[in-house]
């Protein structure tokens, strides 16, 4: 749905190897809050309906507020990505609806790639953080709360080591 916005960061001579998104685990508290709001709004529909027109307006307001919250989470999830191309790594952090931070690092400048998984549920769900050190003054690129961070690290390493920087197939990664 938001592919056009993501492709604005890609140059004409680049090919996308992989798009890595933030896990839904990252938004667990927001999902819980909007779910409680939606369920409680539906639960109190009848008492609100007995109030009259004001009760129906309150119900509609709370119902729409919860739906807008879920749509907002979907938009943030869709736009918060790491793009692995055949020439560079692009980290697009969509912090809020109107706040975006973009970091990029050419594959040639990557000096160190590491990942961490912290906590019981994060380890159980295979959710972690990939940290890419470019050796620059600006520091490193950190992509948090992604599924299978070890696999993402391996894709970056294989892409960096491939001589012609062509998209990598699954069979090549297994070698």
C-alpha cells in the first residue's frame, strides 16, 4: 500500500534485496490499549444507547477513535522499515505520522553487524535488534524489534560479500 513512499528512497540503479519490517510485538501496548477501548465501547453500547442521542454520539466517537488508532498503527508499521538493497542499507524510522528519520549506509562501509535479543518473550518470538556499525562519526544504524534478527544479519553479510551485488536467492543463503 505504501510501496511508492518506500521506493522514493531507492536510486534507479539499485535493486531491493529485502524489506524488513518492525514486528507487531513492538506495538503490543498500543494494540492492547486500542483493543480495550474498542471492546469496552462495544460492551457499553446498550447503556449508551439508553441515554439517547448523546449516548450514540459518545459511542460513535469512541468507536471511531479506536478504529483510527488501529489505522495509525498499521500506517506506522508499514512505513517503519529497513531496506536492504544491492548497494546500501536504508533505515526508515517512522516515529509518528508526521515524523520520519532516515539513515543509510553503503555496503562497502559496513564494518560490523551484530544482533541482540533481550527478554523471555523476545527470545521466544525471535524478536531482536540488528546493529550495523559503519565506522563513521555518526555512529551506527540500529533497527529494533524485528523478527529473526540473525537471518537479517546473514542477508546483509551475504549481500555485502556478493561480488556483483545481485539479489540473493534462498538456496544461495543456505550454502
